[in-house]
C-alpha cells in the first residue's frame, strides 16, 4: 500500500500566499515559545484576534494570562495595557475623562487605558456592572464618546478579559447576555509536567519575554483580518452553522440559546481558523472544532438541567453529534 | 448534458438474477418471442459493462412508468380476460417485453439513492405476469428460486446508506452462509407451495370477494309496500326520511302508485304481489299514442321488489336504459331490476275533469266482465249496515263521480286521522265506518274502496307514495315516510281515477321538515351514487387513465414541496455539483464495504485515523479540498473520480 497521497497534484494547498503563511506561523511560534504546551489555547486566541472579536479567559491565577497578552502585544508591535478591575473602579477609569486644566483654561481629555491595541481586563467579574458595561460598550463600539466627542480606538483593538471561575465571593459574574459579546472563551489551565519543567529551566537564566521580537505589524494584522472575511465558506457550511443554532433553540434544556451574533461569531471564527491553517476555504471541521469554544459561554441552562449537572459544553457536544455534517 | 460516461459499482447481482428468472419464466410460459431473449441479453450486458447512462431526471422515468402501465393494463386488459379468464399469450409477451426493456434501462442507469432499485420491483411484476398463465408448472418450479434471490436483493437494498449510519453487516463465509441459503430455500419452497395450494383452493371465494367489492350493492330498502296489505292497528311503514324517489317535472297527480289490490277478505287485501306475473313489457305496451310531457323519476335507493312508481293517468312509461320494465299493467307492480340511481320517465298528460286527472294511459286497463266482478266483490263479513251507510252517503248523486266525491267528503269530515287505529274484532273496515273511529290511511283507503263497491262502482285499493316535498325548482323528493294508501275507482264514461279519502292531516304534508345536515348528506350521496353508476361502466382504459392522472397529480403536488423540505431538513449531500454528491456516496459505500463505521456527524478525515486506511484518508482530504475549496474545478473532480476508482478496485487486494 502506498503511503503518499493519491493525487500528488492536489497535495499542495490550492491557494496560499507565502507571506501570510509564514507571518502567522511565526506569530504562533513566538507565542508558543513563551507559553509552553498550550498550542491549542494560543491558536484559539489567534482565531479570536483574526476574527475581529474578543476573548474571555477563565483561569486560575498564575497560568500565564498576562504573559500571553503581553507577548501578543509585543509580537504585533502593539500597545499593551492592563486594567485590574476592582469593585470601586469607575467607568471613567476605563475610558478616560475630561478634566479642567486651569493652566490652559479649558477642558482636556485624558485618554483612559482602553486606548491601546491589546487590553488585558483582569478579573472583569470583580467590578460593578456599571463599569463592566462601560468596557463592553467600548468593545462593541470600538470608540469612546466623551461629552459628545467621539474618539475612535486604535486598530486593531483586542480585549482579553479574564474571570476567575472559582472565586465567587464579592463578585459580579458577567450575565450570559453580556458574555455573548465575547467571540470565544478559552482556558489555559496548568501546563503539563514536561512543559512546566521547560518553563522553569528556561527562566533560570533569562526571561523569554525580553527576547521577544515583533513578528508582524499592526497593519499586517488588519490585513489578515480583512483576508479572514474573504475566506470562502461553502453554503452547506453556513447551513450547518444555522442548523446548530436552530438545534440549540429547539432544545428544552436551554433557557438561552445561540443568537445570530453567536452564529456570526462562529462563522468568522471558522474562517479565521481556516486562514490559520493556511487554507482559503473553510471546512466543516473548522466549525465543529470551534463550536464549543465559541458557543458554550452563550448558553444558559434552565434550572432543572443545571441542577441535574448538565454543562453547556456537553450539550453542545450532544448537538454536534446529532447534527449531520455537510459532505 | 455532460456526455462522459463513468463507472459505478456493479449492480446488485441478486437483483439481476431475479430479473433474469422473471424474464425466463415469461419466455417459457408466454410461448416465446424475439423481444424477450434480446432484452435478457441487454440486461446481462448492462450488468457486466462499465458503461453507464447519465443520471435521468425524475420526469422521464415517471412518464415511462405511466406509459408502461397503460400498455400493461390498457392494451392488455381487454384481451386479457379472455373466455377462460386467463391472459392471452400475446399479451403476456408484450408485457414481458416492455418490462424487460425497463429492467435493462434501470440497470443501465447510474445508481441514485432517491430511487431504490426499481429493477427488483419490476422483475417481481414480470414474474407475476408470467405466473398468471395456465402453464404454472414451470412457475411452481421457478417460483421459490425467484423469491430467494428477491430476498437477497432486498437485503442488499437495505444495506445502502440511508442516514449515514451504515449498518455494519458481517460477511458470512463458508458453511454458515450456505446453511442460511439452504434454510431460506426450504422456507420459501414450503411457503410458496402452501400459498399456491391456498390460492387454488380458495380461488372462487377470492374472485367473488373481489367482484363483490367492485359491484357493491347495498341492502335493498324496505319500501313500505307489503306483499299483502293487512289493515292493522299501526301504520306499518318505515318512518324514515330516507329518500326513495326524485321527481323532475310537474306531476299532474301526486299519487305515485306501486300496485293495486282487488280482493278484500278478512281485513287483508290480495292478490299478493309475489304471486303476480312478471312479464317483460315492451315499449309499445308502455306507451299510448297520446303525447305527454316527460317527467323524470329517479329511484335513489335499491328497494325490495325494484318497483317503479308512477301516477295512474300517465300517457306512458319510458325505461331508463339497461334492463327493461317488466310486470303487470293492470294492477301493477311495474319493476325494473337496475341498480340505483335508476332514472325512468313518465309521460304526463294534462287531461283532467275539474282538476282530477282522467287520461286513460297504459296503466288504465278497462276491466272486462270478470275483472268487474273482482272489483265489485265484497266479502260476507262486511256488515250490511255499511251498505246502508253507503247508500245514505251517496243519496242524490246521479253519476258515479258524484258518488265518489260524496264518499270522500263524508270520510274526510266524519273521521279523524290517527296513526294508531283500534282494529278490534270482526271486519276492521266495518268497525271503522260504523263506529266512526279514527284510523290511518290504510283504513281510509279500504273504506273508500268498500263504500264505492257498495254503491256499485268498481274500485280497488292502491299502495304507493305521495309526492309532496319540493327540493328546489321543479324537483320533488319522495321519502320512505311518504308511503300512502288510497283507492282507485272505475267511473263510467271516464275511466280509472284516483280517489283519496284520507283527511288532509293524514297526508305526509304535516311531517317535520328535513334538517339541513340531512339535506347536505343526501346531496353528497347523490354525487357518489351517480359517480359509482358511471364508474362501473368504465372501460379499463378509462380506469387506467383516471388512475394515471391521479398519480401524476399527486406526484406533481408532492414532489416540489418534498424536495424543498428535504433541502431544508439538511440533506446529507447538498452540493452544487451532483458529481461530487455521487463521489461522496460511492466513498461511503466503499467505507461500508470495508467495514468502517461512519457517523454522519463527523468528517471522514477524523474517522479514518488508523494506518491501514491511509489511502482512504488521503482521498477524503482531497475530496474536502475540492468540495469546499473549488467545487467548480472539473479537472480536479475528474482526478478524484479516477482516484476513487483506483481505491475501489484495490479493495480486493
């Protein structure tokens, strides 16, 4: 039995621009060099970035969230800001505010930390709903309106929000309706033993973060986002996405089902993943493998199902198993 | 249309064998024709040759099937049921040839999931045609063999992927397989022999069952016309609003007679209807020279005795086709043994004297001496006081007509109508008249006749219906509850006339109107009955035409929405190019043959992970590239097809 592909002429990808292929690969390699053993998480993050959405990390402290965000910012030559959310944080602390400068005799606008490329919003569930909604609005609008003046945010603008999943005391967990605004959720978790050992050994002498070189520029990121929108999606795959969403709407165990925004997120995420794998067309597998990450946080189980121990991710798996994939 | 022919997996061999056996049976029993062996050769060629027809669309297939059905049933049916009820040999050959050609075409087509191998079904049809001949000793031998292969062919049919979940059927080898085949054969032989014997034994019963279903004749209703009317305490007639007659036209006389009775004795009128002669009456007998307006009367339900109801003074009766009218003219009854609805006509004549119809048509037979005697006969049990009463009533009347008038007036004013009468002892009419009892129309009619006979007017007792209900313009309805009795008198110088002595409130006018739902139901029944009467007369061609039109309509109505529904339900294979669909189906069949379980919710590349399926995995990856990346790339599709054929032929290696 031959082990090589049957049709050698079809072995090479049908379309590829070597430029973007290598830049994405380099970006990925860069990030993987800093965060060891979390290839899938890194890829998901890049998918979120390329699809023009935002990511929510649900993780215990110390797993490398800040490092990841800083590395990403460094890799794309972008600005990095971090907001540590506390219960007494005000919306103005995020967006910025006007203040009166007596020296010049007029109102001056001081930009808040949100004016950056990569924003790490730490422990978003620790702040009041007012502040949360300020950030979410900013994420949705990509601009800040202060006293009637609209200030656009720098592009690309990517928010990595974090939540501590086990900390419930004194928190304001994001309601599902607002979780909808995140393109996907991911969880890094603790690395495996080998990777952890590597990390310790590597940091013995140097800080890999310091030696991080920028791989691509911000404008390249914008171009990649544009290319993502141009990735071919067969009609059957779009119908597959719609069928999945319809299945969630029909399921009686769900209080809240997937919205059109969710379907669109999944669509873009599939396109982004296709680009990441150096294809200019999506496959049904892209949809299937991103379904849990993109959709699980948008669902709300009803009380009976929740107390029966069901999880949104298992529900999505069930629906995936029950929906025929296009061929 | 793309003209390239491409390969496909070989047709299921049990199906092909079935088809061959069927055609052979036909050839043997049909007496041989050139078309059949040629079709058999064509079938074998389509099985072994790799060349294939392009996929056909649904419409030519359906049209061909309809044409085929026409040939089978239309052309064949006439000659089919020959004198001994068996199929003509030529017809059988024709059927076999057409079926064989159809089988060959079916095998030659590309496999299409939407249309299960109709060749299997068609070969069954051919076989049935073959078995419907007198030479069934061949069929008895070949039958079990056919059924065995049919079973295998149907099992193959079941194996084709329906919902993506392919049942992994194990391959049986060696002794186990042979014993299965043997077991099948034995069961089929035994079962087949039993069935054959059963059909032989019960052939006549089955035939009569079939005929009964076709010519469904409901139970004839009791028309309320008794064989020998007996004056009884209750008016024994069904009180039902069931329709009996429909009358189109203006009847000059609303009394519709069935039969008259002339002999009275012991409260009973004779002679019994069952003893009367039933001679066929020809047209001449039933029509006088006089002209008359045609009035249509339709008998709506089958009634016992199949009577016809006509007024007395009509100019003629015209039968409505089918069997002719038979019976007796003088006293009736007239009969016509046809299924309802049966329409006949009466010719009405307007001759009348003071509103009383007097035309002497074929039903008004002048009585001769013997008849006169019968019509004047009075039994001895009639009280002599009745004679005196009669004379008193008709005092001062000069003419028999006046006498009749006075009798009627007397009865109407001095007696009341009641549905219940006390019969009492002795002669009921005498009791009724002398004790001024109230009674129902039978009594009134009998009394009229008796009183007339007392004063020397020949008269007779008549039973029938009274038409009073109108159902629209010029249309009247007669129901079972309108049954009535009255008298007829022979008036010198005039002839037979109707004399009805029942008071007004005893006539059916006073009954409750028919509710709306009943009217609607009757309208529906009318439609169905007339359709059935027409349908029984249809030729087989017309039947086939009707059935074919219905099937076509049904398919046309269901096809489009069904297709759309299938699309919306998310068909597994939705591809802009059907060639890719084909490839996908072939690949899944290949996986099934190799025993790989495939789920419809996972992609192939994820399922084919182990090393021994490397080639299949490569092909699946290539397919995905073409399907989702460049489905219009014809060259790539060609390469995929070639690769798949390589894979398929490599399965045995």
